[in-house]
């Protein structure tokens, strides 16, 4: 962290946005008084410089997700200066890239990591440490939006990650995996956000706050563990059920953190707030107003035209609605109220839930494992 004065290209286009930046980024001198775009902002910063980033496929659906995240990031009040970098795999549609750049975000094209698992592309974000000047990387899933100031939650000392919503593996499967990789099974325990089950240090990889100094070490270890776990899938096909293998990037993250002993701090749910499924502890209506999510992770809770849908976790709905209003203003699209999840998605989700329940019960009967279901949604 160092005191630094630098010029920053201003992306603000309205008085309100200028106000947000003026208040939060310690702007000493700005052009004011009209709705005209502000060209340059003089910023004095003594706080960690933060990059918020995501990785998207070059497809219309992903363009929408990356745009939503960029919009949320660039229009949310922030105490620290924030850069936003969207990475697109193997190319980017020029119009989609321009929409993000028009918000003040940056666009990069990166190569695919491994065709066997698209989620591994998120490792490309950690490569930003090779070329960019920052102190903390907020590596986010595209299906997240920033709804409050992230600055108070970053640390230069440890990687921040939220314990997973659910754990698809049993303790025996985890021990088998750690043992196959030559690692001791960690003893730290957390409570999974949605299932409420006790889990080991297994984190949702959708929100990671990574000090730059750990990016290289984590990238190497995470890459190595991906390769080794793919080897375990091949050599010990009975160890991890095929329907759970899609979470490879999260297993490899857990194993990489265990192997490197990189300091980790468990982020509270507010930093990676699930929108798609009810939290394991239902929130009392009176307590709802005191919950202030910082990053909402909405998974598939989105309409075909890119607006976020109502959550059963009501405490996050005001933030989703506020975001939709900003999106509607930015894109000139009509919007009035928080939509419900499309019927088709609701039906698919009910079927998926049913299948998981039946499969989970069957596995528990077969293996006599007590407790909640082992399967989880991503
Ligand atoms: Mn996600």
C-alpha cells in the first residue's frame, strides 16, 4: 500500500455518478456543474488498489452477464479506486466489448484453459498479476453483481473466500481425495451457507479476494491441482461421482489452498450472497433490513433480457431491484418491478431438486451416511 496520486480516466457520465466518485475516490478536482462527461479525475489514494474481474465466454448470454457485473461495479460507491477488467475466452464481439469499455471497464481476450472444464478459465484472472498494477484482485463469477462498497472487505494479508453453499462430497470422499493427492485432510470446519451442513475448508470459487502477492503462488498450485484431480477422476473413477465432477475448480481450489498454506479468511455470506436458493437459516423479517449484501451471486436468476429476478431471500430483493433500475436507465430498456423467475427455469429447478433428493437419499441408504443431501447447485 502506498500513497499515490494519479490521473484516472473518468467514466462517470451523470452528476449522480460524479458525486459517487467524488465522495469515494477522494477526487481533488473535477469538472462539475453539468451532465457533461467528466474527462479526467485527479485521485489521491492511500488504499489498496483493487481490480474487479471476471471471465466470460464470447456468447450473447455471457456478454449480458459481464455487462451486468461491469455496470454494477462501475456505478457502486467505492472507498477505493476500482478498475474493472472483463476477460473473454478466445475473442470478444466488438459491440459487447465496447459496451463494457463505455462504462469505464477494460476488456481482455484470453486463451481457453482446458476444454474438459469451462470453469477453469477463471484461473486466467490471476494472470493479471503479471501485467497489471494493483494490490487486491476480486475474482468474481460473471453471475454476480456488486451492490455495496467492496473496499472495507479487502485485505492484503489473506485470501478471502466464502464457505460453499453446499458440499457435494462426503467427508470420506474428501479424505480420499486429499490422500490421493498426498495432502493431509484439513481440520478447519465451516457451515455451508445453504445446506447448513458442517463442511471442511471448501469454498465457493465465485468470489475470491486475492492479494496480488498470492496470485502467482495460487495460480500455480490451482493449475497443478486441476491436472492432478483430473488424473484422480481418470485413475480412481469410483472416488468422485461423475455428477459431482463439474465442481473441479472448487475441489482444486480447496486442495491448492491446503497445499500452499496460503492464509485464508472465511468471508461472510454478504460477500457472496446466494440469490437462487433459500439460506439455511431463514432470516426473520425484522432482521432483514440489517443484512446488507455486498456481492449478490444470482446464478440463473435472470430473465432472457438480462434483468435479475426476485429471490426467495427477500433481504436481497431491494438491491436486485435497484440494480435493475440502473440497468434499465443505462440501456434505455423498460423495467418496472422485480420479475419472478421464468416458469421454464422454475420447472427445471423443481425437477433438478427432485432428482437430487432422490439420488441423495439413494446414496445415503447405500452408504449409510446421515445428514443432509450431498448434491448442490453451482
Ligand atoms: Mn456463479
